C-alpha cells in the first residue's frame, strides 16, 4: 500500500512538473521554431514533504509546484518569497531548510524529509533535507518549505 501511495504521489508531482514546463514554453508540439531564444532560463520545481528518513521510501504528505521564471507562480502559497529565497540561497539550501535559532523541539525521532526537484535557472536540481521530527520543519525560518 505504501509503495502505491508513493507511486501516485510522485507520479502526480511528475505530471505537474510536465504541465508547468509545457506552460512555460508557449507554442504547440508541431510548431516550427521561431528562432528567438527565451530571455529567462527555465525554473520550475516540485517541492515535497515526505514522512520518513528519505523521499524514496517515505510517504508523500504534501507537494506543491513552484515556477520562478518569467514570474513567480505555481501552487506554492508564497511563490514570490520562495523564489527570492532560491535566488539568494540556491547553492546552499540547507541554510533555508534548517530550523531557526531558538526552536524548541522534542528529541523524538519521527523524521520528515523535504525535497526540491526540477530545473533551477536552466540546471537540474535535486535537493533533500531530513528533519528529526515535524517540529523542526515547522520552525524553519524560510518560506521555501512553508506549505
């Protein structure tokens, strides 16, 4: 049952990313290229929250899409803030994901993993971070995984 739910969740996320990619590039599949290049490198991600130590074996709890070019959008509740965080921290996302200072959480082991998969400024991105429990996720300082 767990693998079926995981497969459906990841399949839905993949279909959402495909749909967003199709929306990002106007035109039809059979149309001839116009000869003009886009001003923006593609930036479309699927962000997920998974119960478990890793996204491969865990259960997907929530997933959203985030498009940052040419303008912020997707199903993320705060796309502009999330895109701004990505622009400022794309090479060190652990700084955005880790819990903020002064976060008071229990030490129970109930891992939750966040992921970001897709294309960021024209380059493939695959990121994951595992919290010891949901309290760590709730106490992150950033907007990227705040959905």
